[in-house]
């Protein structure tokens, strides 16, 4: 159970993480990403206007919130090939906290996590273990610069670490594709006609690794005054494959929330 939650958090974080640093030499590195050629017959100035317009539409579709809560069905297939199904109760306070409770069969809670700007705390109720680390722990797990803000954005479905280092782009009908370079990944971002994310494919720019991650966003609906993707899929592959499906069964914005996190006295601390 603990491995599942850590995997979900780490993958979401890894997939969301990019950097504003430009990698001038990355174009000569291994490229596992399909090439998206610049749109022909456009001047450089026209191209910049086109990219600016696409990014502006994406920015305008960002979901703003003070608090967010959701009940999520999580289908998880680990690197060992085993499949699991659990329910996650998620609560977030913008820029302050993420609270996650995981229940499995018969609705028995197995794990609770509380993430703030500075710390990661986990109660493993199965093994009666309490773990407390600084937020740097997540950075150590993913080897990426992670923070609370980027994790909240990926969970709610917002674009993250968006910068202007677009190296190529194209448009097919109402679908827009942008390719950007970061310190760790090359990101092929596909947007729908409303400027919302359909898919994000990331390939490692490190030639010594073959890490790739694919995030898909589907079943957008507007029941709470915002366009929200209720079905997500995260697939990560390197030497083995990890597959996670997130099905948002219910969700609410800007309600009063509590974040209960009491550690029983008989739990082992680590």
C-alpha cells in the first residue's frame, strides 16, 4: 500500500516536472519523440504570434481554486505485473497542503499522507509505521526539482512549469501540438480545440536512459463551473512499465475542508 501511494506521487511529480532552463545541446541527443515540424509558410514573427496564442489559450484554461477535494478510483499495475484497485480520498488547500487517504478492500484505510511546502508525512496503518521526511525526500525519489505547487497542478489537471522554450509545433484541424525542451525531458504536449490538455508525452533527454512517460486526459466535464478531466492515465516505462489509471468519481471546489492527521502513540517512527 505504501509503495502504491509513493509510486503514484512520484510518477505524478516526475511527469509534471520541467524546468525553465533551456538545453541548447539537447537537440543532438537521443530523440525518442516523434518529430513535429514547424508549420510551413510562416515567418518567424508569425510563428511567435502563433505559439503565443496557443500558450495564452492554455494559460486561460487553468483551473483556479482555493480548496479541492475528490474521490478517485485508482487502478494500478506495478512493475511486477500485479494489478491493484484502491480508492483515494484527496484534499488540497492551494499552495499549502495535500492530504491523501487510501482505502482498499472493505473500505479499510491502509495509508494516509500529508504533504506541505516543507514536509512529507505518511501513516502506514497496515504496518503501524509513521514516516516523516522533508519535501526534499520526493526530490530524492524522483531525482527532479519537485515542490507542492507542481504536484497540486498535476493532480488538478493544470499545465506545470510552462515556459517559452518551444522548439517545434503543428496544428491539425483543431488539435495543436507543441514540443518543448526541459532539463530532464522533451515534452510533446497536445491540446484540444478549447486549449485544454489531451496528452503529454515526455522522453528523457539523458542519452544513458530510456525513461518515458505518457499522461492522457479525458472525459472533460463542466459540473462545477470549470472544465475538469475526470479520467487520467499515467504510464511510465524505463526497464519496466508502470501503469496508473485515475477515475475521478466525485470532486468539489472551494468547500471548507479538514486535514486530520493524528499519529497513534504505538506506531513506530522512521
